[in-house]
């Protein structure tokens, strides 16, 4: 076993017991685009990253005081910063085995 495989087995042990190694392998190879980091998508991103899914967060808003009430990745120091810039490091800290990317662009400009 490689060092990365040991880390993955340790991190995802409970998930592998619930849905099996094949399903976990598929999750770890999945990539999800989250458009607009709203209060619902904060939870979605957290759960996906903890499960081992790679995510890209696309949002062009800046953090406002209202965002602090429903986004636990944000703090008072983030007000006025681009939301993607403010959250990327904190989301990544949840699971260093996944990739968390950001796109600071309006959803209408994304080529999906």
C-alpha cells in the first residue's frame, strides 16, 4: 500500500464500510461544480468534500455581513473579499485529499 492509499483508507474507513470500496473509489474520482456559494451550497460543499469528492466553487460575489449569518466558512475579516477567495482554504482544510478550486465569475459566463 502506498502512503496515500493508507491515508485514504484511514480517512474513508466508515464510508467504505457503509457503501463499499467501489462506491468510495467513484466518489473520489468525481468532480462537482457548485454554482453560487449560497447557504444551501455551503452544506453541499462541506458534505461532498468530506466524502472525498473534488469540487469547484463558482461565485463572483463579495462577502457581505448577511453572508456571515449562514456561511460557517466566513468570518468578519472576510467582509468585502471575493467569496471564493475567502472560503477556498477553509473548505480545503476539511479534506486535504481532494482538490478544491474556485472560479470568480458570474454563473452566466460559465460554459457548462
